[in-house]
C-alpha cells in the first residue's frame, strides 16, 4: 500500500518536476569532411542502472555523543519522498531528476570515487547483483553538503560495503522475474566482527535468461564479493573488499519504424538469425572489470577521524558486431533493403510482402555469410608488408568483430572529519585518480573463412588509386588477420585528475549554514599504436596533453522554523574540464580536436520547504541551473558521403529550471 501511495504522488509531481531545458546552442562547428572516415562505429552503451534501495539516514556529522542542538537539522535525501518514489517507479522510463545528465551524479564506495574519468558516468554494472552488500549508504540530493566529498549538483552517494558494517547472517535467495532476467540465485554470508577484530563477508549471485521478451536476446550475469576487515586497535580499522560482475547479454539492435511495421512488432530485433538451426545474436556485450579497495579508518579522537582509501580496477568490456569487406551489407534492416527505398512499385510491393511473410528476410542469414566466406578463395600479395610474400586461402568477406575497451583505473582518496564544537564541523580531503582505456577491435569469428585482411574499405571507395589510404596500419600493410588478432584501431586514452577540497558546517538553534570549496587539475592525452593510412601525420604516437584547472564553490543556509518545518536555500558555482570524449573528434583515426576547448561553467541555485512529521513527510523545491561552454561530438553514418562522419559542437549553453513536490503519508499505524 505504501508503494502505491508513493507512485501516485510522483504522478502528481511529473508535471512540475521535469526540468524545462532551454538549449542556446551556438552555431555548430562542422569538423567532418568527406575523407573523414572511420571503418566502424563503436556502439558503446553509457548505461546508468540505479540500484533503488530506500535509505533512511539522519544528517549526523557527529563523531561522538556530545550534546545535540535544540532543534535538529533537516533530514537528508535518504528520507526524501520525491527521490525515493521517482527513482524506484520512473527510472525504467528514463526519468532524470532536474533533467540532468548522469555525469552530474557522484558515487563513492568505501571512500573511493567510482565514476569514470572519461565520461563522468557511474559504472553500476561493476557491482550488479550484489545488492545484499551495497545497502549501507548515505545519499544527498542537489546541493546539500555531505561528509565524504564536496558533492555533485545532481546527487552524491556513498556506499559502505566494508565487512564490519554488514549484517551477521547467512542467506540464500531465489527470485523469478520477467524484466532483465528470468532467474536469480544469490548467496550471502557475514560473520560480524569477532573478539579478535576480524570480520568476513562472502556474497555472490547468478542472474540469467535464455531469451528475453525480445527475440534473440539473452542474459547471463554472475557476481562475487569478498570483504575482510581487521580492527588493528581501538582507533584503527583496516578493510579490504574485492568484487566483480562478469556478464554476457545478447542485445537488441536498432531498427527504423518501417521495419517494425513490416514485421508487425515494436520489439523487432535485426541483430539475430539462425545458424545451423540455432539462434545466434551478432550484438553481444561482455564485461568483467574486477575492483579492489583497501580502506584505513583512523579514529584520531572522539571528535575526529581520517579515512584513507586506495582502489584499483582492471578488465575488459566488449561488444560484438559484423564487419565485412567488398560485400553486401549483411544487416536485414539496412535501409536500402526496405520497400521505401525501392523506386519500382512492383519491387516495392514484393519486398514488403517478403518482410511480412518470410521471417528469414528480417533476420541475419548466418549460413549465407559462412557460405560466401568458404567460396572466397583469394591470394594476397605482399602480405604483412613483406615484398613477395603471398598468402592464399579462404579470405573472409564477413566476420564477427569485438569492439573492446580494456580499462585500468587507480584511485586514491583521503578525508578528514572534525567536530570542533557543538556549532562547527569541518571536513577536508584530497584525491588522485588515473584512468587508462585501451580501445581496439579484435577478430572474434572468421565465419568459415581462413583469414581476414586489415583494410579500410571506405577509404578504398574514396581513394581507389591510393595504396596507402586504405591501410589501417601503414607499418603493416596488407596485414593478415586470424582469430584473436587486433585490427582497425588500437589506441589509449589517459586521464589524470587531482583535487583538494574543504568544507565548514555551522549549526545553531535556528539556523544551519555551510560553505565548501574545491580546486582540481585534470589532464588527458591520446596515444596510438598504429598509423592510419588516411592520416599518416597525426594518427600515430602520443598527442598533445590537455590541462585544465578548475574550481567549485557552494554554500547554503537552512532556517529551522521548528523541529518539523524547515526552509533552505543552496547555491553553487563551478567549472569542469571537458571530457575526453567531447574534445577528440575522431580518436580512432587521429589526434584532431575541437576548436575553442574551454572549461564548462555551471551556476545553480535551489530553495524550498521541508516538513518532517510523524505521519507525513513533504518536500517542495524550486531550482535553476545554467550551463555554459559545453561540448559534444556526434558520430554517424552520412548517407550522401557514404562514410562515417564526426561533428564537433562547442559553445553549448543550456538552462534547466523547474520545481519538485513529493510527500509521503502514513495513513494508519500499519499502512
């Protein structure tokens, strides 16, 4: 009943809570050219899957049991009815609080920032299926202060997964669902902390579905977690956690409405077909990036402590796709195969009828691709760049490729909290983060052929007389590829960020106020291992290093009308370094960057009213946020050029403003 009440409340909130976004984008800089070519597009999903576990937490900075204020401070967003209801009920509908992008939400675990440096997103999939050990968390929405970081303007979450903070119990669970998976099996064992100061936690799960509601899709997800705590003394706690979530899922490919109408389903999936009588998906995502975090909690006194943590993550995530050379496009929903592309009315009708009545027309014909490869006997001269070296065999015209990213990430963070007196809390911290991503393609399946050749067919079409332009790596021309070989592109991006911050919170009988500030330095660069034949002068080696200095300041004041009614106003001004993804126009092929590379400026203010009563909780908030000097890069296939092109956009200005209203009522003592 309670969930139903929250759902109704959010329905009422939608009309006022969805931010109005005024996009004042200045003229677009078109950095694409007809010879700006990529051999394929990396279909990288930027997913942000919320783990919607309600939290109830008081805004309590106290590190000791010293005296309390006459009027308590306002409860944090963990008790916020609007956030709890909207996150749980509307996240599947891609509801975004205040219209903010996901990179404006910060997530920490055991003192370590979990956000990606290349795009700012939180990789929730790294701990998917580990809900049982991720329940302990602090959450602040908007511009409120917290005790672990200066915070982001969207939300800031701190997860405490240390073994000594987990429940002492053993639990085995099973669930059945018709959403992301069909079956879920989970295991949890927590020992609690022993007399000798040891605590252990072991957890794991499996989530799987042989086929989802969309044909050709499937899901297999495993997860594991190990946590060890050792209390070295009364004032020292050392914690180690290691976890991972290897997953594999067959995905749904994009399709135009015409194709969906022809097959009679909005769930049409063009990414699969039958191979030897079995369903096979060409669009399969795999990921496994283990994470290790070591945390030291040093209680300096009854009123102060120092938490220092270091984290390391590594691993690969891949997405498969079809690649082909001088052959027909194997995708069944390719627009040139659709009836609307046909000029002849009779052919148009024939094609439409085939789509409607013959399921094989709307699926990948794996057997035909394999047959084409087995019949393609060819000799490659000067193979691997060796004069006179000839390789003869079944040259694959179609292959399945891995589009891979291998990530190494190192994080260090230290935070000092001090309760000076009943009226003042101070917090200060410093952090260093380094992330290196290796982007490459790899031969996954030769589909019945014996080898593939590392060539750029798009370049051949535009420069038919050149013997260099079509080479993906001029140092190894006509390179022969076998299963497992890297090809196409192979480059690294490295992003480093160092920051220091401080915060002071003042609490009095009728007023609370705080002020916080941060200074940070961000730098990044590209380093390629191959020389692209189209861009021999700026594709190989290390690029220029781009350096950005940034600041963030924020503050707020709360007026405590009484112990249940509060008025508050918070504001922030900050700059952010642009993300690597939005600076380099085409990093797969060269070092080209956008013009006018500048920091992004953000100015935001929020204010509202909070009611915390025994039977009702309510929050009414208004907000205004202005973004200046944003950047973006759009990559897509240009039909007129018959090539992939890249458009760099800069000087993007936006305004978000709106209101949020949420309340939760307890109708009776049991509801």
